[in-house]
């Protein structure tokens, strides 16, 4: 009888735990949500995180706390979210680094396909290939020929190994069969400044950052890494129109949670992000920076994540870029 009684108590306790878990999920969110940005504050990822997720908080009537945890090319903040409780109260906003850093670093601290689940597309990061106005190259094809005639003599301003910008450039170099000398920077602004002063020969830069300088004539655009021409630059060809369709890549910033987060919570987060992306105020903020957002179903997000993981890790391995 005592054994039966103990089994009954254990079963009741288990049912109680299940009930409590189900209730916690149905009440989600009932406390502040923390958003981790694994880069310094004020950058494009931080801007994206605030534009999209703070609107989610307003819709949910719950505080959204955006926290910058920079370091190690995004590894510190990303690994922290991978180790966090899978309860929906800690999110990660980041770019392709979440997919490629485990290939770049021996001990990144996570596996993207087993430790994370993408719950929302924050934005597509449009970028543009630039040279200094004094460059003899007037088109991307001319620059490629120039680079081929001077292998390793032209330099490339790299704002971060394995970043979305670096991966975009590496795909172009591989597609065009050219080699440039890599000059590392801690971000796009300083690299762009050195391009404007003609210390760099070539760069790929986020369109939002480059556009004012293009309009001022301090840099010269050769092609945009987009599917169609950009309204602000109607005379600048897409990378495919410039003759390098194999280099076409539109990077994106996603919102992630630990993979073990319950489906019911994932679906609520996903719905909240998609609703925020359709908000006129959010659309205006993203449009100002030329970084459009697109609501996507969870299945498409998973497919996009898997496809880019395979594509970008192949780019990293082919380029030979590594970090320790």
C-alpha cells in the first residue's frame, strides 16, 4: 500500500509540474523579456533590435530590455543566450555570425542548428560594393579586371571577419576569382572613412551607412547586393546585372531563442514579431535606414536558416578565413 501511495504522490507531483508548465506557457509573457545584442550599442543590430522588439513589448504591454553584450565577434552574447533558460524570456538578435562563428572559432560555445531556433526575421541587410571616386574602375567588371591584373596588390577593408559584410565580399571574390589583401577593422565606419580617403581600394558596406556618402560623391558604388535595383540608386546595377550572379547574397538579421523553447511560446513570439514588422511606425524606422523587414512563417525561417548555414559555412571554408 505504501508503494502504491508513493506512486500516487509522484504521479500527482508530475501532473502538477506539467500543469504549472502549461499555465506558464499560456500566461506568457508575464514578466520582462530580455533581448541580447552581441555587439556594441548604437550599431545596426542594436537599431534593428530596438525598432522591432520594443514594438513587440508595446503590443504585449510588457517591458522589453535590450542589452548589449559585445565581445569576440558576437560570441560572448550569443553563447550566453544558448545557455539561457528556454522559457521565451531571453532572445538573441544577430546576423550570420550565429551560423558561421562555430566554423570560424574552435570554441564558439554553440551549434546553430541544435542550440537555436529562429523565431523571426528582423530585417534584410542590403549592401553595396564601393570604391573611391579616384579609382580607375567605373564598373564592377572593370574592378575585377584591375584586381586580376594586380593579384594581392589591392586591399579590402573588412569590418569584421565572418560578419555579413565580410561573407558578402568573400562570395564576390570567390565568384570573380580575385584575391585582395584583407585589412581588418572593428566596424564599418572606420573602414568606410579609409575608403573615402583612398587608403582602401574596395569595400562592401551596408546601404544604410553608405547612402549619404554615395550622394555626397565621396564614394563610388559599383553594384548593390540585392535582387532588384534600389530606389535610391536607380542607376547602380544589381550584382547579377553587373555579371556576377554567383555572388548574389542578401544577408539578414534574425531573432533567435534557445532550441528547447516550448512550441506554444515560440509561436507567440513569432506572431508578436510579425505583427511588429507590419506596424507603420516600425516600417518607417526600417525604411529610413533602407533595411526592410519581412514577416515569414516559422517553416520558411527554419529553411532559410538551414540554407544559409550550409551556404555560408562553405564560403568560410573556401575562403580560408579563420579565427582562434
